[in-house]
């Protein structure tokens, strides 16, 4: 049986590198091209040990990408860059599955919003898939089980490793500036705040920060509830909600971001009820490059082509030992 061909645009970045590794490990996918302006002409295997083929990076225009004739294209580009590729694909009357990792189509009802644990039931063969943001994934999974019990907007305090700021140099990915530091930014109306508010249908307040570690997100969420709850009741509610989800683990203690780095799953725990029972705090952690980006893209690709959703994702790498 011939393999399903996948191309990546924006393959130089951290997420593109993780995607190459996952596709190389997939029994039914074949990497057809990787586009990167900075690495043009260089062998992929020299930059990614997981890939052993002969492909070289190419600097492909949107029209050249559209002409490749592959089964699926992953756009791993900064925000605001996807539209020209989508337009070129449309103009060429090509019809590949497109998975966009930027925020460009997360507010477009014509695109399937692919957070499988929450939206899998809405997938009906759509070929345009918008991959959720890393912070947004953590927030939604932490809030969703109590969505119908909320008494007000959830407040979300998020901290990300500096890989979340991409590879283009900035204060937010400068290890020297981040040393012994916690850098707050975009403290109101952040893109992910709007994204989560739209997807959950309730206003959400989000305050992001970047820290000196390289990868991993910790998300502490404050939830005001309509009725008092007990910790045991809440923990069991989360366990029931995610019982069939191998990439979500509910824990008693608050999860550590250092233990989720390099893992494909999400850990949710640390459930704490304040006196009176109507205020709950919950903590979620995930790897921003994996479940927050590449792993989720792989889940969406598998879903689109009818493969096992976890194909190429090693079970031993779901969580820390």
C-alpha cells in the first residue's frame, strides 16, 4: 500500500522539527517535502536524527507548495503567514488536508478546530484543520469538565518555556534576559484568551508569562463555581471526563512542568477547594511543542486519514515515568 504523503512548511522551527520526528516514525505517512528558507539545500537528516531519508530542505513559494501534489500539508508558520499558502492551494485547485498551526484560522467557522479530546465528535471529514494553541489547549482541558458549573470567568495564570516564543530572536526567547526571571506579557486580550473564550462560549481571563526553561507549560486556573464542591467530587469528575483519553492524566498532586517536558500528554491535578467550596484551583501541564503543537497536529492528521489517532506517538512517551 502506498504511503500518505505529507509536506511541512516552516520546518526549521521547533515544532517543525518535532513534526519531522513524528512523521518519520509513522507507519503510513511519508515525508514528501520540507520547506525552510534558512536551511534551503541542506539534508534533513543532518538536522533531525529521527529522519534517515534523502530529502533536503527547499525554499518553496506558496505556488510551489501548491504544485507538490501531496496528500497533506502542515503549515508551521508564524501568525499571519498561512493565508498566502492557502490561497495558492485554492488557486491551484489542489485539495490536500491542510493543518495550520498558527492562529490564522482558529476563528474561522469554515475550518475544523482540532482539539481531539474536546472536538473529535465535530470532525466530519473536513480538509481544513486549525490546530489549537498550546496555552489554549491547557486552558480548555483544565476548564471543560466544569464548564456548566461556572459562576464567572476563569482566571488563568500561564507560564511557558521560551521555546514557545519561536526561533526569531526576541526578549522572550533570550536566555540571558530570562535568567532568574519571569517575564509577563500580553496580559489582557491575548490571542489565546480570545481563542478559548470563543471555543468554550464563556469569557476567560488569561495572563501569560515566559520563564527560563526551554519547553513546557504550566497553567494554574482559578474557577468560581455556582455551588460548593468537595475535592474528591471534582477529582472524580475530571477522571470520568477523561477516562478514555490516553493523552490526558488526572493526578492528585499538582503536576510539575519539568516532568511533562518531552512527553506527549497533558497532566491535570492539584485540585484545591477554598473555604466555602465555591472556589477551585486546578493546574494543567503540557509540552508546548508536543501536545501544544506537533502531537496535536499528528492526532489531527491521523483523524483526517482514518488512522489510529495515536499512530507514531510512542505510548511510553505519554507521561513521565
